[in-house]
C-alpha cells in the first residue's frame, strides 16, 4: 500500500511539473499566479468526476469524464459568445450541482446500509 501511495505522489508531482511547463510555455514567462484562473476548473473537474462515476470516491475514469464535460461546457460557452466573467458563475453552478448530486447519493447510500453491530 505504501508503494502505491508513493507512486501516486510521484506521478502527481510529475504531472504538475508537466502542466507548469506547458502553462509557462503558453504564456511565455514564469509567473507564480499564472494558474490561479484554472483553480476553479480543476476543482470542478475533480468534483464532477467524483460524483458522476465515483459515487463519492475519487477515480481516474470519473476525473477524465469530468474533464471532458467541463471542457465541453467551457468551449460551448465560448462559442456561443457567453461573457468570460459569466463563465465562472456557470462553472460554480455546475460545481454546486455536482456537490449536491454527490451529497444526495452518499446520504441515500448511508440510509440503506445496515448499521454495524458493535
């Protein structure tokens, strides 16, 4: 179990470094606050992925599906000419809906599971 956790941390660091290199190449300079606008997107992707396929548990396939769904949402809003400042509101609403969906499923699951006998 410890090896898998260590491997997960190493892979997370490698992917974060790759993402930082891509972002700095995209904007043409290194800046500490360059990715601040992407934080809401990352949280939305993780939470949508957890609530859609994970049913309360984080998993890779759910996160990939969440990234595709949020990417389609942002691209659709951009194509339709939705104002950029309103896109964060829509992402927040999607995040709230995913949170409510996940919370509802977890309450429903806990309601139907039998209590542990001590």
